[in-house]
C-alpha cells in the first residue's frame, strides 16, 4: 500500500509539472526578427543577398521578419522558402507515455533532444532530397505571430488526435522500402519528394516505434545514465543520435551512418571504415556519413575568437547545423547574418500529431519565421554537424574544414582537428562497441565527463 501511495504521488507530481510546462510553453512568440539590408544571410551553405524594393513591403510582414530602415526584398521569398522547408521539431504534449515514467510531454526538459533531431533531420534531407529541395507549400504557412496560425493548427491537431484515438490505424512503422514506393512515381519528381519528406518526418514521430522519435532517444539515453525528464547536453545527444542510426533497421537507412569525434579529433580512417562498411543490400557504394563534433567554444563564456570559424562552418555546403543554444535553452543553429546566429527554437509546446495517419498535417513540423541571437550570448557547449555523401566527399570536406580551422581561429590550438589513421593508433579505445552494451566503457567515461561540463537545459 505504501508503494502504491508513493506511485500515486509521483503521478500527481508529474501531472502538475506537465500542466505547468504546457501552460508555460504554449504561448506564441510575438517578437519580430530584424534583418539588415546591407549584409548577406547564410543558411546551411546557401547565401542570400537582400535588396530593398518599396513595392514588396508585405514580404517580411508575412514572414514575421522586420527590417531596419528599409524593406528587404530580392531573395526574401527564396530565403523564406528555404528556411521554412527545414524540419522543425518542438516540445509536444499528450503523446504516448514514455516507458518507465509517467511523462506524456517533454516540455521543460527535451529541448536538446529536439535540436539533435533537427540536425539529424537536415542530414536525412540532404541524403534523400538534396540541398536544393524546398517544400512546395512552405510559403503557404502563416507566420507564428498570427493567432489564425494557432487556431488553424489546433484544428488540424484535434482532427489528427481524434483519428488516432479511433483505433482505425495502429502506431507502427511501415516495413516497405521507400525506394519501392518511389519506383511507382519515378516520372513524378514532386510525388517522389513528398514521399521522402513525409517519411523523414514520420521517423521523428512521438511514438515508441518511431526510429528517431523522443521515446527511442530516451531509451538510448538510459545507456548513458539519462532518463526521461533529465537534461541532455549537446555531446550526450550526439552519441544518442549515433546509436539511434546504428540500430535503425529500416532498409532505406542502411546507406547512412554517424561518426562522433573523440576528444575534438576526427580520425579519418575510422570515418572511412564506417563509410566503406559492407551494406546489407550488397551494394558496394560508400555509405554517407554525418560527422558530429562536440566542442567547447571557451570556458564559462563563449570566446569571440571562434566567431569567424562558426560563420565559416555554417557557410559550408556540408554543414547540417549546430546543436547549441544559450544557457538554459537549446537552439538549432542553421545560419547567420553579421554577428548574429539564425536558429529554430524547440521551446513551443504543440499537440501530439499521429504521423502514422495518412496525410497527417505537416504545418507544425515547419517553422514559419527565423529567429536571431548574438553569437556572444551562445553557450560554449555545442555539437557541430557535417554530412558527406561518400568517401570522396569526406576527403574534400576535411580538407576545406582543416584550412578554415587554420586561418579563422586566433587560438593557439584549433577547435578540433582531422587526423590521419585510426583512433587505436593513438592509444584510444576503438569506436566499435560491444553488441550487448550500446555504450562502451570508454564512451561512458567521455559521456560522464561531458555531462559534468555542459550546461543545464530547461
């Protein structure tokens, strides 16, 4: 009886905290983002030059962006479409309960997992759709400053949630390969892209069976001593994402892998070994790789000497963004203008969407307006991500990034390095892991160290 009473108290406590967080994070952001007309905007390797045209005054009003002195035009539509097309993953509520807890929301604790999801989603977009892809309906999304956007999406959420409760469809991951589906639409490029677009989002659904959903990421986090409701730092999330991709059994994901740098060092032969690993389909082509590099940009505060390098990173076609933020908040950094970073914010509490339902609403997975933050406010702990389609791509990227590291940093030692050879050649434990233990002892030690160094995210 005593244990039962304790369980009931824990459940009530969880419900109270969830209710408070849901109220706290359900507001709609009202602030506008200011862009300069005189400086280029870089977004994940693409450059946009804005010019002002008085006849296009409504462009930024629709995007939630404001302008100092003049109206930005020119590439505004293209920039908005590109930004909105990135996959946006935020706090959710009323999703299926996370195993081992009473939690049905990640409000207040899951923001770094969400920013990690966004980085991985961008890597998958590059892998399946390419950097030139944009969502055809991107410009039809109303700005989040508008109350009509909120009411519109709430209706969509309600429809989706009611349909999920009706029991008409089970929450399960389809086993059919996307490539098989796409063959039927090989002559219709837009339909092919829509299939991949929806499938990528479905992999991040808030259900226990979604390959890269919150439930699965929390489960992998348990191997590093984390549990639902704990805070997760950028380095820990990098290792969790690697495990999630390694364990994904979907046939369409056998051609991609993740490598996490060890102690700010990328061992080239370890990366190439991952890319050259035999594929289950028997295809001898190289695997694509997402390289994640956990770094610190200073001590207690970010060292501004790293600003130029971070700009350089976000200017690269290989970049898939940065898991970072400011103290107590995690953001997904995707670009910059001048000395300000452009980001997507996961701190919106949205309703659960059942992504197993046919034609589930896509609007809430795309951010209507960009936000900016001064680089100086950035917390020093972050994880940088790169995507390389094959071994040749990796060699080119490592050369470019190495040159950038040498010329952009005023520090005596570079932020991280690319080293020829394997990690074992330098007396480090091999990055391979025991099948019975998802994290090796060496990884656990590193994760523990990162956990003590990183900031708390709320």
